[in-house]
C-alpha cells in the first residue's frame, strides 16, 4: 500500500481562500491536509478541519473549563421553586 503524502496545515488569508476553497476543502475531507487556517489582516480567525467520524461524547465535555468552588455541593437543592416544577 502506498503511503499518502499528508500536509499538516495551510495558512492563508480569507481573500486568497475564496478562489481555492473547494480544492482546499476536498484536500481536508480526503485527509491530504489536516487543516486550513484562515487569517484576516494576519490574525487567525477560523479553521477548516475534518468532521470526526464518530460524534464526540458530550457528557463531561466541559469538565476542564470550570473548577467548582471548594465546599459547595453543586448537586444540593437550592430551595427555590421553579415555574417548571408546576403548581
């Protein structure tokens, strides 16, 4: 089996991306290019990356983005009554 030549990434301005977008998206989709980073005035603003074959697990996906306050039980009831509880 022949080894595929795979590039890591291509960085280009959004104006330069426009005429090449279909070709670059095809290269990303086929695995020949890991990602395309789009820049605006030299600053990265977006990236074109392949969609993972399997959906990522949502449970716990944000766990590394917050840190609970020590001594606070986040599962304890608040004592507030919500309209959604009815009555």
